[in-house]
C-alpha cells in the first residue's frame, strides 16, 4: 500500500508521561484513507491531526454508519515498540462492518496502516510504567444524503493517544451496578459489533451507576433480563468455587481481544472456563455464600479491572473483602508482561513495529 505523507509545520509539545490520563492527548499525525463505490479504497495518507470537514447531510450524522476499534502500542525495556494481536482487531472490525453494511478494510491493510502510523509517531509511545499508546481505528460513512440506505462513500481513519490507566483508581477494585431496567443488546442486533450506537445507548446506565457510587454497569441479557453479559467497556469474568464463568459469544457480547487472551491463559494454567449463561440470581447467591471468590473485567483500555462489589436492586455483595484477588493479579502481571515484552510471548501475540 502506497501511503502519502504530509509533514506538519510545527510538532506538538508532548505531555507529562506521569499524568496522561486516558484519551486526553493526541499525537501529531493521523492516518486517512477514502472509499468510493466502484473505485474501492484509495488515497492512503498520513497527515497532521486536524478537524474533519463534513457536510450537514453526511450519512453518519443521521444514520450512524460507523465502526471503531481499540488497541495499543507498547514500548519495551529495550526501547523497541510492539503491538498486541492487531490482526484480531482487524478481523473484528470486518465483522462489525459486515453487520452495518460497510465495506471491508482488509486485515493486511489494517495492520500495515497501524504499523505505519505508529512508526511515524514512535516518539509518542511513552516509557513510564503502565503507559502505552492507544490506537483508535474507525470508519464512517461520508456520502451526503438523507435517504436511509447503505452509503456509497466512507472514510477510514486512525488516531493515536498516549495513555495511562483507564480508571483513576488504577489496578484497584471498583464497584459495579447491575442494570435491570435498560438493556444493551439483543440477539440479532448489533451487540457483537463495535459501533458507536451500542455505547450511546449504554450511557444512561452509566449515569445511573455513577449516581449510586459505582464505576461501571453490568448489563443483563436483553430478553429475560436474567443472565449477566458484559460491563459497559469490558467483558467480565467470575471465579466461583475455583472455576471461571463468563458470558458466551452468541451475538450480544463483544468478542474481546483481551477476553480471548485471558481465556487462553486460564486454560493453560489448568482452570476450567465456563463460557455459559450465568443468572444474576445465582451470581448474587454465590456472593452471599462466599463462593464468589473473584470478579474482574477484561478489555484493551483497562486490561484487567478487579471488581470489589456488585450492587443489584439495593443489595450490595462485597467480593474478596474489596481487595484484588490473587488470580486477578496474576493474570494482569502475565498479560501486561507479554504486552510490554517483559516475559516470553509463547503465544505469538505480539507484532514488532520496527
């Protein structure tokens, strides 16, 4: 793929690596590529990070034809930079695009574009502990039309942001609220796709959770509102009586890259992983009985997020005395060790940028 480069006249001042937060700062450049029906993908370019010019009747503004991904670049102790399973993000985006009737961005082009932009911006990859460069590929319809139909033109972009911890709490347990009034996804819908509409519809639950002093929302299934599915920004796992339980991938749960990685590691360690429907009633009862040993979320942004309490219909169950569990900590150390190149990557998950 031929990528045109447009140099920025003056580079931005880089932020303090010890106070990055999440998604607050953006790098000098972004990747852009256009699609037109009959022509396909064309004009790949790396240009200065800037505002997007769009007509008021742009299809994405009215009918939400948009998908996105999230992955990271990590600086190893030897100074080299690596990605974590970028091909899996590419494949997931293809599935999301298929559901929203958007053109496919091929896996090889996706990985090449990510590597090219990160290589240009390698000085932005932070080196402080627990920091990384967050990579946000996204695609949206650009056709100008008010008719409800599959658009004929699209734009694929990648922007970068140096980040620290997703939660201000860092690797400390958070409290989550179980939402039983609203639903996030139903079978046959877009629950498995990574599209903005899913997240827009979930904000109301997040607002209510924060009112109750919780950091996140745990969504139940959209049909019976009985079975636990996922948290607003993460998949979630429960350790009950020594076994791991997590919602199955059946069209309503995002097939997380971190989720898949953690399941691989757990099975290697000899744990029984049950990808099955778990009712909220059984989960709460396990908490009351002391059989609920650990709860943790998994996702690219936070990696592993321990859960210290579950709040459901006015009842609150504390997990592991509101302390991070031994297994949760071990999983975090193992996965981040692979991502930052501190331990051997026996799974072949990492990709070098240069």
